[in-house]
C-alpha cells in the first residue's frame, strides 16, 4: 500500500478552503484543485508500505502523538513550488509551534526506525491546494484570512491513486496529548 502520516483538516476548515479554491479558480488558469476532503498537512510521506511496517509504525506514532500537546497552527500566505520558474504546486503555508515541529521530527524518526529511508528534503509545512499539469506563468497570489489549523491528532493514511485524484483512507488515528 502507499501511505503517509498527516494532520487532517476539520470539516469547518475544509469548507473555507473550498471557498478559497473557488475564489482562486478564475485567477489561476490551468490549476487542478485538490478535493477539499483530501487536503491535509503531511508530516511524513512513506510511499510503498508493508503491513508489518504500518503496524510497527503505529505504535511509535501513538507514543509520539501522546507526547505532543494539542495546538493551533496559523495558516500563512499562498505559495508555489518550485520557488522559481513554472509553478507545479499551489500551497498554503502552515506555521507550526516548536512542539508540533518536534512531532514531525518524531514521525520522521519513527519512519526511519521501521525501515523507511530518511527524507532528504527539508520539511516545509503546507497544505497543497492544487497542481499544474502544464507549464504556466507564475501568477500573482492574493492575500486572504483563514482560521488556523487545529493540530489535535495525526493520522496514518493509505493513499490510492485514481483518475479523479488520490483517495485517502485513514488506517489509524492518534490523538495528541492534552
């Protein structure tokens, strides 16, 4: 299975993200927007995952989540990947507290401990809103105001790729500490 660890977006925030996507749609030609129910903050992408790895990872994720206090993560400006040239990804920045950054590092350590290679790219907390399939000019991105992302649990997801986009199925949920 293909898997990842993430902070889910609650329904109220998903509704606001959907409204933001609707506002952006006429301004950003060529973007294929992510379905709001699929928007999440990825803490660690795992890729191909064996059942025993998922089981072993779950125990480590439970402990990491329990050690991290719940938090609220402000959402910052819109951005583009890559930093230069034709855009490929439209994202919304997320400002994480130090305990939440420690949680991300614990997720990384847990993944490595159960046999995944270390992530080579630096962690850049963001919510992916859309992707460009074809080359496009870099757009001007508007300012906006959104409620913060509640960081109350982490979820181990299975991701199935399909023609309409990925479908993410929760395999296990791990609440954060109080």
